[in-house]
């Protein structure tokens, strides 16, 4: 699926023939995190995103009750066109599923937030290593010790993704990603994981551990799993999200 179009990815998801992580797929297209909330919670969540743009860069907010993201993915259906979804109820993960057609309600509002999988294409095109893509794994994601700026009931810790880099390429990785704030931008931390409250890189909270090469430096970016962590901490009555690493592919070009 590396060179698949967004439409091909949507069709594969609708048909149930693709339920894997989307890192390394649809080369050149922006991928997005998904958060769906009832209308009564949507405004506070929108304020939370505005106050925390690194982990929650808003690409589109859908019309109430409309599952089609008309601005960045016309023709798509957010009820079926992701590989896997998570349903949170009162702060607890209730289930994972491959579509949410029967759960959709007329008062739902969907938020699409830029995902760092999007800039992995740029790193690869520049000749930088992306270890999780090379190892064909769902890359590691960690709950940090940094507080997000609260909004209403939405509050919690920043979640970060990690991509190891050779030390001489860290500056290049920072420059490339910092140019794209719409997909999390530059790193939030480089080096010691302990400074982020991460005790063991081989024990991520989400995803899988990545094998680091000798002398690799851990580089951390804000992650769109943050809303899931916030929903758990806020005990939100209902939130539907993508499953970690199973993103929505938009029609936006990374360039």
C-alpha cells in the first residue's frame, strides 16, 4: 500500500481487506488522527485542541452528524474508512472494531488531527532512517509526564511518539519536521527519555518497541494519541478514535 491513493485505502478499509497500521502507506499524503464526540463535548474538545496544537493540530472539524470530511477528503466516510477504531466509554476502552456504522449518531462531531506518519515520507525521501517503517512495526508511543493545557473536562498528559535517529541526522530530522506544524511539527524532546518520565523505551504504552541501532538518539514528537489519554483521564462519556497507528488517509499532499 506504499503507493496507494487515499481512495484505494478507503476502499480497502470499507471492504475489510486492510486492517493494519498505516505507517509507510499512501506515500506523500497527509494522515490524520480521528476523535469523534457528541455535540455537547465538541466545543470543549475544540478549545483543548486550540490550547494544545502540538499534539492536536486540527485539519478539519466535520459538520454535526456528517461523517464525510468534505474539506480534506471529499467522498470518504469516517464510519468505515479507517482500518480500526477504538470506542471509549466513561474513560475506559470499551471495544475495538473495524467500522462504527451502527454507533454513529446525528449529534456526532468528528475531529481530524494531523499525524506524524505524514512526515515519515519526507524523512525517507531525504534519506533519513525511519526505523519503525523499516522494521514493519507499529512504532512506540509513550505517556509523558508533561501536562497538557486543560479545557473544560479535557485534561491530561502529553503523549509522544519516538523515532530513533543517528546523532548526525537529528538536526535534519528536526528541520524537516518543524516545517510542518499541521502534522505535529518539530520534536518536543531529544535525548534522555527519563526527562519525559519514560522509564523503559522497550515498554511503550501503545505500539511496539523499535530496535535502535548503536549510537541512535531517541527523538520524541507530540502524538495524536493524546486525545485518547485525555478521554481516559477525563472519563469522557463517549469518544470514538482511531486505533493507535491505524490512521485516516486524507487527500492533502504533505508538500
